[in-house]
C-alpha cells in the first residue's frame, strides 16, 4: 500500500541530462539525432542489400538481417523520447507509456543478446564443422534459434514489467535516467524492493552471463580449430570472419554488464553515459563493423549502386 501522506504517482519525468545547461543539451541533441538517423539509414541499407542479393541468403546474413530489424526497433523505443527530453526536460511520461517503453526495450534488448549468441554458434559451425555447415545450419535450425531469441526476450519483458509495475509509486516521480529502465523505476517505489532487486539481478545474470558463457565457449573452440589450420591464409580468413562479431559482442556485453550486474545501482550520471553506449552507439556499430566492413556486403552494395547508376 502507498505510504500515508504521499500522493500516488500517475506520471514520471526523466532527469536525463537536465543537469547540463541548454547549450550542452542542444549539442547532445544534434549528436544523438545524427547518430540515430545514421543507425536507421545503415540498418535499412543492410536489410535492402541482403534481401536483394541472393548470394547473401545464408544463415550468417539471415541472423544479421534479424539483428538489424531488432536493433532498429530497439532504438525507436528509446531514442525519440530521449531526444524530446533533451529539448524539454520536464516533459512527462504516463505510467502506461513508461511500461510500454520498458516492455519494448527489454524485448528487443534481450533478443539482441541471444541473437549475438546464435551468430556466435553460426561462426562456430562454419569454422569447426565446415563440411556439415549446410546440414546443421539449415532453415529450420535458423528459424528455431531466431524464435528462441524472440521468446526469451518477450518472456523476460513480461516478467520484469509485471514485477516493476505491480509496485505502488508515490511521492517522487523523477526517473534518474533518460528512459524507463528497471532499477531507476524501482528506486521510486514506496515499497520494499529487496526481493525485486534480487529477481532483477538473477534475470540479468541469465540474459547476460549465459550468452557470454556460450559465446566464450564457441570462441575457445573456434580459436582451437583455427590454430590447427595448416594454411596461414586460411587462418587469416577465419579470424577475419569472427573479428566483427567479437568486436560487437565485447562492446555490447561490456557496457550492459557494467550497468546491470552490479548488486546495487546508484543511477549516477556515469551509468547514464554508459547506457548511451549500448542504446545509441552500439546499434550504429553493428551495421558498420559487422556488415559494411564485410567484403561480400560491400561488393553487393557497390553492384547495387552500379546497376542503379547505369540504369
């Protein structure tokens, strides 16, 4: 029950980057807007190139296209309202809208984690079992891995949103973040959140540590197989196919683990700045590092541009 003499909260406002003055916030707005537009454009280009080029209709690019869709939806759930709060810090968000934002943030965020795990498994099969690759990574397997990622994301979102918004909110209504996240919301609840924080930590361990462990095991086996290759050129090519995925994994899991695997969160400005990395920068990093540096994608893109210019 709400504490006596406290008014029940019906809407929240974001603290975000309101500690900065108008000019720094305007600069951040322009920077984040440019990054957001680049993210949307680069993911759209990747999806178009993969759809139009039949040579890229392979499991690796299938997962990449799904990741691009998921990353796009992930940024749409977070960045537009963050941009709005930079221009209007006192702009309120209703509790249903906040719950909706948290739901989509968790669904796509957790889905991304397990899609990266599926992509790691794909690289493991391609390098460690190349002769059986087409059999193991068939269409059915790819759909099952994709469906599993989405199911885990949806399940996590339903559990967490139900847990957070079953608590009463009264008194303070300023979220110490730039979007509706779990721990900043729980800090505003006028109830004992010890059990809720423990549940959140356990879920974070499952959706972050489990994929990291699986990816680590995959890469131990991958590196072991690569080192056994007789050809130096073959080793170089094998390492090159994994470098992009590994780069994205390190950035993504490194930042999210720092924020979500701490037993206690102070919701500090440092946490918010780190959150910018996996909500704004990583979604742009994925298509650039994982695709635009990929020779097959670049060749397909150049051919598409060449056909367009000659037609």
